């Protein structure tokens, strides 16, 4: 089903509401202050912001990092569901299609939890019920015993059939990455099918999603290359529909001799300057954390640029949703680093601002 962005939605009202929400986001100046606080002080600070409802509601049962993580996750879901509630018509359908990524996020979170034997409460505090799967459905998945049972239930709920070769990769390697990459692929396939490009805002939204697919494919490609996965198997996990990184281009990159050779091939792309420093660190450390952070910053700048071009479209709404998720990620990073005793300077480098 194609969704039109040009009519049938309450764009002026919805965009005005989102502008008000954007004004309530934490500013860059707040993060240096958070880095100087202890966990209890961070909790009290959040209780005086837009997180007040959740922090107050949960404070009698949780404290420290648990309170912060669960409170921010619940707030994120509430804000996203609020946006879905005040959008109408085709705009609502488009927002709903975009928010389906949280179904994938939640399924992946539950799979990881089962894989590593995490407690039910630990899994639940990372869930964001902002997609089609509500809390009852997610609780039913959490109650299952194993990864295999969760995957079988997901097939019934979401109609997602995991290919045999993906399951074989998971069973052979003992890692969930093959399944997780495939779930991301299904999400983007469905989202691309939902975008109507007959309007200029629709074309811009498609352009942004294609950039997002580029970054998703890039991280997947780097990860699989680092793990020395054969080129002929890498294609299973890549998503069709990117901008610069078409499937043909990705196949060419996958055929490079090594991780280092792949990195050397990336200097001709428009996103290279934004991730260059992180790529050099990845060559030395073997970790892709810095590359993932650089990719997020690159996408945030693109989303803001697109939203300014068409201020009365779905684009400012998506820009806000990205920024809200980034804020929650930053708060949780600060809290986790505090709990583990990481120094403020190291923590600061992990934030996306």
C-alpha cells in the first residue's frame, strides 16, 4: 500500500505540536551537567523535565540506573504514541509505518535477552512499545523460554519468515547478528513499499530513508567483513534501496580482500568525511562503535536539513523522533557509564550531540 504525503493529513497542527515537543528536548548544555551528577541526582534532574510523569510513577519501585533506563524507555514510547495519536489520515499511516522499526527493535531486544539468559525485568526495561506490538504481545514474547520459541511466535505475529540460510548462519556461528540483520532488512523493505514519491515531500522522505539504508548496509558490511564472512554470503543481509550504496556497489565492496581494503574503498562517497576518523579508529581497534556513532550523527544532520526544506510535512516529525531517541540514548549512556565508574571524558565521547 502506497501512502501519499501530500494530502489527507493534519500537517499544520501535527507539525506545530512536534515543534513544541522539540523545544522541550535537552540542550547540549545539559550534558556536561549530567556528567557531573551521580545517579540519584540524574534521576531528580529528569523528574523536573519532560520525563517527570515516568520518573514519578516508577520512583517507588526502582532507583539508580534501573529507574533512569525504564523511565526514559517508557517516556520514549509515550511520546511516540502521543504523536501517532494526534496525526490523522495518510500522515498517521506514514508515521505508523516509520514507527514499525520499534517492533523490530523490541523483537531483537527479546531475542538478545533470551540468548544471553537475561532476567525478564532487564529485558523489559529496554523495550519501547511504540510500534504495532503492544505491551501485552511483548510480555507474551518475553515469557517464552528460548530464541527458537520467540522466532516461531514472531512468525505468527508479524508474518516474518526467517530464511533457512539465515537460521543456518545463526546455528553455525552461535551469534544472533544474522537474524538481527534480516529483521532490519524486512523493516526497510516494508517501509520503502509504503512511501509514495508523487509529492516532493515524499521524494525527500525517500531520499532520507535511502541514506539511512546506506548507513545500515555500511555497518552490516563492515561487521561481516571484519568477521571474514565470504562475499557470496554477505549479500543475504544487505538491504536493497540505498542511495550511493546500491546492491551492485555493495557486492563490489564485499569482494574486497580485507576489512582494511574495504575501508580504503570508501573515500569516494559523500558520507566519507563524516565517518573518516571513526573508520581509522576501527582499523586500529577492531571495534565499530565509533563508526556507528559517526553514522548516527551523519543521519541526524540529514534529517534536520530535510525537515527545514518542507516544514509542513512528515519530515519534521521524523526529525524530532530521531532526536528524541538520540536524547534517550545519551541519558542512558551517561547512567550506564556512571554505574560502571567510567570517567566523564570517555563518556562524553560516546554521546551524540
